[in-house]
């Protein structure tokens, strides 16, 4: 899915179909990988570049773009590479760095987890706090720290599009029963940190867990059950695990 003829270059790629075709782990995990760039300068970044790094570079080259960085929503292997619970080894930012020496932008609370899970050293990681902006050419990407699924989960707001990783799906939100997860943090991320995202923004999640690959924030807030509780206490009773 592309952004048409605007200056913004934006592609949503489904692992196992658009890239990593035939990879059974990718087909099972149904991750999205995103490419975001500036058509005029040709610069682009990859968001959560797991599974098939060469294919991402090939897509960019075919589109007249070049990779200048990568952004990680969080440290889990299906987003940045590493061991998937000992069941599979997924390629990610380490393999990307072997092909292109670019900075990997992570939330500062996530840097240690990313390094531990991928083997990438700290000198390759550009750490950020909430509200920081990463420029891709003249295209600004605003970083929003949204802990809950992991301590350093972050979402990316770019030109009316929210790339949310595993913080928010069209239906439901990321799990809060994993190491580093915190259901109370998730509630505050959904209701406070993401409150700055307008209703007319379009949500692009980290997985294809719904029939549609994207939806407006207005539709998501109206239909997604995680927004129905009107207090932390109600949310914890419904969703804390």
C-alpha cells in the first residue's frame, strides 16, 4: 500500500507475502514492515525491518529510494530480529546493518533490550525520548513513547499516519503478560500518550490481526474494545492478565 503521488513515500509490506514470501514463520506471525521516505530527496527508513532485509533494499532501489536509517517500535524478535522464544531465529537489524550501515532509532528504555536480543552494539543505536523527531529528508517522523507491551515501545506519527507496532491494533492491543510488559502503562499509553493523535489519522499496526490493514483512529477508538473502559480500574479488570 503506497501513499500515491505525494512527497511522502510510504509503503506497508506484509511479511510472508510482500517480502519473505514462503517464509513459514513470517506467514504465521503476519508482521507488517514499513518503508517511509521523502520522494524528492530519495531518503527512506525502514520500520521494524525483520525477515527479509535484502528485499526491502531491492524495493527501495526499484522505487528510486535509498535506505538512510531504521526505526524499531520495540525489541521483540518478529520486529527487529533475534530468537523467537527459542523456536525460530528471525533476521532483522543485525542483518540489515551488514547490508547498509545506517542508524537504528530506538526509544532509550528499549536500547538495552534491543542490543541483548539482536547482538547489535550500542554504537549502532540512536536513542530517543518521547516527542523526538527523526527527519527523513524533509519528512518529520514524531516518536511517541508508549510503554505497556514493552518498556520502550514507541509509535511513529508521520503525515497523518500512526505506525503503532504492537501498542495498538485495529482490534485489541499488544499483550501485557510478557517480560517487561505492564498493563497499567498500556492503559496510560492508549488513553494519554496517544491522545495527541487526531481522529483523522490512520492507524497502521504491527500485525495483520484484522480483516483490514489500516483504519482511522476515529474508527479504531469507536470499535476497539480497549477504549471502552472509562477508568484505569475498569481497564485493569477487563484486560490485565
